């Protein structure tokens, strides 16, 4: 366990773009300007990529592109630290050294230090409520904090065993606690999980009526709750080589839950597959990282389809009606209609993406009108983001001024943020263009019009982003530890114009609020490195900032 600041260090996505053009063929190569043998695109040996004919000639996870082995795409993910979390009305901050969860009201800056289990190591917000659940490994306990009435009401239940992670079902009825897959399990019990009935805990029921332990295989890696009609009906617990299905309708009548073996190519190790699911858990897909295969899980069995090559990424349409897989070597997207194409794979569409590199795909987070994906690469030398519409396969390429590090879309899918990577080895002859290559920065793309705006940030790294619940703004944190300069950019998504707001200390996480209350609809929060704890609330529409400092030390306000 780290010190008091451990809750603060988590990475999030950041993004943007610059310049738009409809697709026009650019020679015979699907990778214009791509250099798979470049230092940051190459395989082993620090810049020299092995010559290959197929992916079978390359290390696991690499693809054969233009006769060179190219490493896996760099897909950003959060680290093991736990960030502050926003509910409808509050922000909850885990304070391990103080054995507490701090509830902060962004409207009044009032604080509540809520005692929870000693040295809490994980926290989850109950969806749709002003409530949270914390997990303590030291005394093997789970604490339910209900802030619907103030002061917050606290219920604590003994788990009988030490766990490292907690997940909460979408209806707030259950919590599932499970071992951290990167650490040795508590009590030496590999794969034992505990299902906690949060409704019973809130009613004051004893542990024997609220906590249910079940065996779930070796090395648990992912937990997915399935919702039907807004009610959690099943929990899927993915382990190294199996998935265990917990029936939530009457879990005590299921002493030995259903257990299904994963497809062999996805059960070799925990890095041999990626699990993706819709928000309601009704559609679950697995991507093999070592074989040209996708698998669909319906709660009872797996169906598999074979792709032309190993997919470098896969994502689901938010309504679960389709999936998109990136085929980097072929410069194609595979578009699957679900569930039909798993029954009859002949329906899978292979869509060519000429003039752009295919490595990662990003889909709008919410269902809307037109379905599309943004396609990009993090390892090939390609300064572009490409839009592919479904099911037509229409391709629109947006040239950028800089290479891409990561991309994210706003909830309504209207705006993309593209974080750029600096290019220290730039060979641009124009001094200005070379300076642009050397800088950090991000771009903002209006997807409908293709309008792009680049924001150069010099040596300041765009590290975190948070969309406001109104959808009209996004906050982008900037961090320069060498220069000791820190800020958050407020980007107006209607104009693509940004304003910079100074921060007093290094930002480590940014988040928005779940509700759409008038006081928080344009507001985000930014946690910062500070020995006593610091968090700022930023109004993106008028650049007003209010800061709370010292909440880990008797809730002192600055």
C-alpha cells in the first residue's frame, strides 16, 4: 500500500485532431508515410524489425506489416491506483492513511470524513445514487456509504477473507469482491470471490445473510454484470482459462456455479485475450491476441469466428448490435452484425481503409443516429485519424499535423479529442513545422463537419480529460514537472476554442459528474499531488476554479 496520495495517480484518455479531407487514394500502399522499422514502431532490437512474411514469423502480439514485425498498439489503460469518483452530486476521495472516505460537495466545498475499514484500497460508486462502496484488505471488510441523507449513513460488513478489487452491479443491488490479478490472493485462496447483497447490508443484515463466497477458477481478471430490464441477473467472472456464471436471481441455491472453459487460444495466459462488453453486459466479446479469432459469450457457451488475421483491437457498438475489429496487416476493419455473424460468418464485412493506418478503433459511447468508428495507429508513422461509417464502409480521412497517442469521443459522438505524441527525430525542413513536431499537444475534431483545431502545449503533457455532463465542454489537464507548470484547458466544443486555467500543483486525475444538475453540468474535478490532499472544481463555462486542500488533515480548506 502506498502513502496517502495513492488514490490520486490514475491515467485516463486524452484526444483531439487537425485538418480534414475526404478520402482519396494515395498510391498503392495502405500505409502512406508509414515506417514500420522506425524506432518506436519496430520490434525487438531497439529499432530494427525482423523481416516477416506472415504474423507467424513475428513475436506473439506482433503483426507482419510491409514485411516487418510491428508491435501491438499502445492502448491506454488506468493503473492500479484508485482515483476520486463522482456520483450525481458529490466526489468521493479514498484516503487510505486516514482510514476514511472523504465526501466533498462541489457546490459548497463542505467536507465529510467518513470512517471506513483500515487502509481502504478500492472504491466504487453505486450507479445512479449518491452512495459508494469501499474495500479494506487489512481487516477484510466492505463498507457501504449512503449519502442520500446527511451525514452519510455507514454500514460495514466482514468478508472473512482479504480481497483486492470491488465491482458494483448496474442496479446497485450487488457488489462482487475479487482478488487483484496482479497480486497474491489473501488467505492463499486462488480465484475465490465474494458476492455481497448490498440491499441486505443496507438493511443491517448480518454477514451470514449478506456475503456469499464462491469458487471462480484461477486468477480472476474481469467481472461483468448482466442487466435485464434494469435488474442484475448474472455475474460473469473471467479467470485465466474459464468464466464462472453466478445466477443472481437466487445465488444461494447455486453452490457450484456454472463454469465454462474459454476457447483454447484465449486461455494460454491472461494476456492472450481482451474482454469487452456493453454497459448492460448483454453482449460480451473476447479478442484473441495470439490467434485470428473473436469469441462471443452468451452466459452459457462461446461461439467463435475466424478472422483473416489477428485483430489488434475490437470494440462494440453501444447497443450491442455490432462489433468492429481492426486488421492492421490488411488495412481493413471487420464489421460484424451481432449475433447473426457468429452463426453465419459469411456475413462479416471486410472494409478497406485505404490511405490510413489501422490499429485502434474508437466508437461513440452512446447509441445515436449514424454508426461509425474512428481508426488510428499508435505505432506506425501516420499523422491521421480516419472515420469509417457502417454499414456503408464510407471512408473519410482527417490529416493531422502530429502523430497520435490516443483518441476519445464525447458521449454524443460529435467531438473527438486526439492526444499527440512529440516527434524528437523530426526531419521537417521548415523550422516552424519542426517545432510543431517537437511539441506536445492535442487536437479537437468536430466529427460532423470535419473541422479540426490543433492546440500546441509545448513541453506540457496533456494527461487527463473529462467531459462535462452537459456535453458542451471538455477539460484537458496539462502537466510540466520540469517547468513546474500545471493547468487545465477548458475547451468549448461548440467553437473548439480553449482557455487555460492555472493549477497550483501537478494534476493526476480529472472526472465529471454523473448527474445533470444545474450546478455541476459544466463542472469537472481535478485531483492533484499534494501531501495533504488537494482537489479543484473547475467551471468550464466561465473558468471559475475552487480548491479544497488538506482534506486528509482534519479537512482544512484552502
